[in-house]
C-alpha cells in the first residue's frame, strides 16, 4: 500500500496562515461589535442630539500677544 505524505510548501503555508489569522480577526471584531450593540453602546444605537445653538457660558481667554 502506498503511503501518502502531506506536504505544504512555504507559499501555501503562509497563505493558509494569513487566511486563518484574518478570519479569526474578522470573527473577533464581529463578535465584539455585536456585543457592544447588545449592551447598547454600538453604532446602531440612536445617540441623543446635543443642542449647539445655545450660547457658550464660558468666557474667552485673554488674547495672546503675537
């Protein structure tokens, strides 16, 4: 019976390693974003609008000499 030996050259090995690493990173960020949405902090949540039309209550600092 002929024994089959698996061989992966350097180019194929680095390609597979990059595919596995990028897949794991993609899954990690997907889970993290879904977890943030579930907790109510994600980009899908409606954020309250800040009224910027009111005048500022702080005073301007003293002008600097140039």
